[in-house]
């Protein structure tokens, strides 16, 4: 890592990686049953935001403030989606996320899913500003929104029975494709993308 990006020339990357390492250590707090919901959100946002920010810096060799905002904000959303996809595993391991907490309290996932969509809408609204400096802004925006949609649908279908019947009926009515076919495609695509996100987290931990 530092052979390609000497620490003396890239102090910002060093700072990002140090903070990411610290965020991954602090994430152990999520195994505390008494952890507050606000703390869960803070830890998830920090870990996800810094993971994607580090990968963005490495990919581009440096970032403007707006580009950094694009990667950090996108990372917060993708961390929430990743946690949704990992719900069963996290419950087995005693990890508290917004999704496991709702499930352990016997609540449907409608509310946290809608909250995630609200956050996604806010991030998407800032895309034109934050990606304006990219060589291919349109492609960057499509990759982000396409990635979100694929992972969100994979997480939804993996936990479909944890949503209310009304929510599932509404989702089925919005699907432009054969519902069962979309389920198969989303689960397959989502699995591959999650492996990539896990690699990003691991890369930050070992950098």
C-alpha cells in the first residue's frame, strides 16, 4: 500500500486508514446488548463511510472535498445495506445493527428500510454536485445508484418474511419484472457485490 502511496506524500490517506482501523475496533461495541440506537448508527456510518472513502482515494490517488463527500456518504448507505444482507449472521453472532435490533424486538423491518431509503434519497440529491469533477459523471452516478438498488433488493429478498404483508405487496406492485425472476437475480448479484464490500473493509483493516 505505502509503496504506491508513500505516507509522506499522502498524509490524508494515512489519516483515513488510521480512522478506519479505529472504527473497526470500536465496532466491537455493537456486541453490547445495551448499546443505544444512536451509537449503532454512528458506528455503522463511520465504518462504512471510511471504507469507501479509503477505496476512493486509492482508486483516484487523491480526492477533492466533493469527491470525498461522494465516497463517504455513499459508504454510509452501503454499510446499512450490507448490514441488512448480513442480518441472519449478525443475529447469530450477537451483533447489534438497526436490522437485528428491530428483529430481536419482534418488529418488522419496514421502518428501518424506509429510513434507509430516505437517507439514500438525500445522498442521491447531492450526486450532481459531488460527482461534478469526475471524468465521467454520468457513469459514476449510475454505478452508485445501480449498486444501491442491487444490494437493497438482495437484502430485501433475503429477509422478505421480516416485512409486513402490506410492505411486501407494495414492493411486488412496483417491480417491473417477473417477481420471482427478480428475486433470483437480486440475490445472486447481491452476493457478489457483498463480497466486494467485505474486501474493502478487510483491505482497510490490513493496510
